[in-house]
C-alpha cells in the first residue's frame, strides 16, 4: 500500500504542486489584507463586469484577488481530476494559464457555466469528458460574456444573470468544435490557440449584439503600487519551481533534461513534461524569474494583467516555451514598444504595452523553428496588432493576445516559407 501511495504521489505531483500553490495564495491573502476587506473585495470581484481590462487587484484588493485565484485554481485541479486526466504538459499549462487570468477576468461564478457547457458537448458527442478537459478550463477565455450580461445593467436582475449563464452554456458547448480546428489555420505556431478560437467566437458574438443595438462599453481598470509584495510572490513561486526541478527525480537527470528542452522549437504540440518529466520545473522557474525581472527592469508595474502574462509564460514552460525561443520574440516586442513610444503613440510602460510584450511569447515557436531574426519580427508585429484587435471583440475575449498572435502567424508564415529555406524540426 505504501508503494502504491508513493506511485500515485509521483504520478499526480503536478496537481499536488498546484494545490500547494493555491493554499499558499490563501495564506498570502490573509497576511496582506484583513478578512473583512478580503471578503468585501471578493464580492466586488464576483460582481464585476470582467471584460478587458478589469484588474481584480484594483477591483477587490490583493487579498481578494489572491483568494479568487486560489478558488479558481482549486476548481481547475478538481475539474481535471474529475475528468480522470493525468498530468501532462498541456494540463499543467492550462492550470497556470487559468490561474493567471483569475487575476483579471475569471472567477468561480463566470467560469462554471462555460465549463458545464463543455461537459454538455462531451455528452452530446457521447465521448468521455476527459477528451475535453482542457477545453473545459481554457474556454474561460470567454468568461466576460457571463459577467457582462449578469452585472453590466443591460438587463435587470435576476434576468441578466440567467441570460448570462445560458450564454455561458452555449459558448461552452460550441467552443471545443471551434478550437479543435483553429490550430490548422496557424500551423501550430501560435501557442495560444484557444485564444484565437475564443477571439473568433467573441467577434461573432459582439457583432451580433451590435446588430441588436447592444453596445459593450469599454473598461480600463489597472492596479499599481504593488510591485514589492507581488515581486516577492512571483520570485518565491519561481524559486519553488526550481527546487522541485532540482530535487524531484534526480538532480543530474533533470539538469540534462532541462538542456534538452532547448532543442525543441516549441511548435504545437510539444509536451516537455511527457518528454523530460520534472526537468520542466527548472524551465518554468527560470522563465518565471526572467519574465518578472524583465517586467521590473523596464520600469513597469506588476498588476493583475502582467502577473497573468508571467504565469502564462511559466505555464508554457512545460508546453512550448524556453529562453531560447522566448527571448527573440520579447526583444522584437520591446523594440516595437520603444518605436511607438519614440513617436509618442504610446507610453512604453503603459499596462497594455507591457502585457503585449509578455504575451507576445505566444509566437515563440516561430523563433524556435525559423531562428532569432524571424522571432524578433513576430514579436514586433504582435505588439502593433494586439493594440487594435481587441476592438473587434469588444473585450469579451480574455486571451486577446492569442487572437492577435494567430493573425501574426497567418501573415508571417507564408513570407518565411517563401524567403527562407525551412530548416525543419530538431
């Protein structure tokens, strides 16, 4: 029995780690804020409109935001376990991505209808829910739809909440079918494929609403002034990832596996956890430290959106990203941001620009497959495009950078394959 328990603990180590991270968030929440402030702030988060951009740290405070992240994280882990999904690179990535966006846009109320809609789709297809467990988490890119109807005042209570929930069921039901086919459009070079699928659905949804005279007012809520506690939190999480990577499964083997990760382009689907096991935690820790340091180094604020970007980079450390393919794209994105600032178009350290720099790493496989120069070009174009595509979906798609990255990949890949000989996968 003892040996069997150890086997299960090893097999489900990624889930155990995430549960530990979530318990840490709850502890941190009550260290940083008073209980009354946390619960009042949490209610404000649940009832917020949640479209881009609604920073939950600004809405409810750090403590309430961390509580929301922990609850979303617990729900996500239990969803995967309920489906019977064993940990792999995709499920680990989905957990980190979901928790990152729980700092802005996702909460336990607006996620549930979408997840249930995916479950209904599995029943309709007469297939096991495990086949759609990732969609059940990542469909939360469209959570603002539920909250917008429920709490924007467009419809009276409780009618608005009911309509929001029903639309959540509908979107969750169609999301797996759409997302399963969008990867063909960009050839796997956009790691945020679910964001591209969510963007397409959000565009159809928002334009249909406009045809009925329903406009969705923009939201621009960002927090600032919390760099110290949030930096400590991010560096602590990254250090914990490094510790797991160094000591779980053998130091020498994991170091060797970490080096091998750099040999992959990162193109979908490349599961680093399947290939290199606990070595991925070294990669995730290194990426977390790098992304946090870059954010602070350019003088930006750590807020709900930038944390989501950093968490996303950490999560994809087991599913497509490493320093070798991330750095070129971020360099191109930073150059693009500096160019816009030079011509007084944007502020270099404005929150949207910082978010675009971090999320530009969706295009890391282009750098990994075709080289640093093309990666930099991809990052440069991404920052330009993402500033405008959000208007197309009225802020209803949280993974807006994934939507933009899909357009960059579709535009750039034909040019690359025309003017550069394909060097092939390593």
